[in-house]
C-alpha cells in the first residue's frame, strides 16, 4: 500500500510541475510580448549593429525561458 501511495504522490508532484511550468511559460511569453512591444523601440534607438541587438534580445529571452523551466522544480521540491 505504501509504494502505491508514494507513486501517487510522485504523480501528483509531476502533474504540479507540468502545470507550474506551463503557467510560468505563459507568463514568460506575455513578458516577451510586452518586451517586444514596449522595449524594442528603445533598443532600436541605440546606435549599435543589428547582431548586437539580436544577441542581447535572444540572451534575455533564453534567460527567461531557462528561469521558467527551472522554477517549478524549486517550488515543488
């Protein structure tokens, strides 16, 4: 009986991880949309080359998605 209960707890924890991941993924995508609409004009006004801007924006987005992927594991465990 105990292993079944343990398996159910693991299943619930995994489901919670998936739900939290999608919630945080949604928040990250909303933030990226806001970032693209409001902060991109600021980046366009900076006098730098286009590859530098692309690297900066992609670095910020990768950081956000990595944070969204790691946060549920920290919240649950």
